[in-house]
């Protein structure tokens, strides 16, 4: 462990020197990448310093005990050594998790798409509630949410809604939400008081940069149409909404959230790039998940990942068997504990793959 910490410290010092070089500061992409690495390495170095301090304390305590000339000092040394020995295994686990190779996609922004599934109007209402849940969660993280496109349900909520989330490590956090979300409750329209089951699908794409995916303009059909829904006087009077169709794959991306046709086109191209990028990423994730035998981030859109049971106030995540009786807070955006547990399960799986034990 000390050897690993020493190598990390060397790289940390190297990056520390690099990020103050004028040529690096001028190259924004390289500077941003190195700054992120510097921040991540700093967390490991801090834990590493604590680890080294504890191992040094143990060695010093052993010397005092071996000397045996001062009984009081020996007792203090034994106490310090016992405390250090208890703390070291915890630190080792924390450092091992930090040393797991980071997925380069995790630092990206994300495009999230929610679609009502089985359940008619109730599924649309539930999709709207999931959108509200994610919006509140993103706000609590200090992330920015921007709507791209939506289709409203006949009795509220959304048949589908697509939105961008920008901030720090967005995709690496929200990717755990991809899959089928199921709700069990008595719908407002139900006169007999029977519990119904409805569903909504959540898809999460890493936001692709232009250098990630190159799109040939000849491969894209562009259609302009009138916006629908709330939006002021320009709605249904100007052709500001944009629909892009990628002919080779049949993928469609559209945006009607902005009043400007140019801005809608720019947003739609961003979504299209992300969809194409996600297609390749999904293949890789499925292969990786198969190797690890995990479904946590397999990217399987048909996988039922979570059930929200309102009569029992219960949320169950089926991937890791986690059940929480705190549904009112969860549906109001308090989902960090769930994500933390999913991250822990995924990292444990990765550690096993690397031949490490916790």
C-alpha cells in the first residue's frame, strides 16, 4: 500500500507543477483535465498521508514497548498502536476504492430521457414525478438542468421528456438511474381503490463533445416545425423547433425548448451526438457487466431496476436488494443514499475483478 501511495504522490506533485505552466493554462481542455486529476489525486494523497502517519506511529510504539524502560509510556504506546491498527484496515479499503480506475465518461455532463411505459395516464404522471425527483436531486448537487424536448401527458406529467444536466461528475452519478422504474399505488382515477402497477423508463447518455463523435452533415435530415405547449406568443407561429434524423442509424433528436431555431438546432445536434456515442458505450458496458456478472450499470434499458410502492411507503432497488421505507423523501429528490449504495456495489465488483479484497 505504501508503494502505491508513493507513486500517487509522485504523480500528484508532477500534475501540481504542470497546471501552473503557461502552455497548459492556455490549452483549456488539457488544463481542465489536469485540474480534475489534481483534485482526485489530492483526495488520495490526503488519505495516504494519514495512512503513513499511522504506520509510523505503530513503528514508534513498537520501539517504546521494546525498550520497556518507562511503564507509563509503554501503556500510552500500546493504546496508540491499538487505535492505529483499528483505523488502518478502514483506510486501506477507502484508498483501494479511490485507486479503482475511473471511467473517463463519468466526468461528463448527461442527457436524461424519461418515457412513460405501461399504465397509460398514470405512467405519464409517474414520469412527471420522476422528472421532479431528478430536478430536485440535481439542484441539491448544484447541477444545472435544462429541458431539451417534451411531450405532455393528457392528465398531467409527460409521455416523454428529455433534459440536459451539467455539473461535476454528472454522468458518473446519474448512470445508475438507467432502466425501468415501476410504481405501485392507487391512481387518482381509480374508483375501486385498487393498487395499480405502472412504469417509466429512464435513459441516461453521457454528453458527447464534437471530438467524441463526428457526424457527416449529409447523413442528417433536418426538419423544422412549430413548437407546442407553453412558450408564449412564438408557439405555433414560427418554425423554431428542430428535428434531426440520422439516416444511417434511424436515430431521431429534436428540440423545441428555445425560441431560437439556431439554439434548438445546436441542442438537437448535441443530443444526437450523445445518442450515437451512447450506442457504442452501451455495447461496451454490456460486455463489461457480463464479465463482472453485475447489472448495476449494464445499460440494459429493459431491466426493472426499482419499485416505488406508495401504500407501504417503500422503495426497493432490485439490483442490490436495497429496501428503504422513506418513499416521501426519496420521491422529493433524496436519492443520494441509493446512489451511494449502488456505487459501493459497483466498486466492490470492480475490486474483485482487479483481484483486490475489501
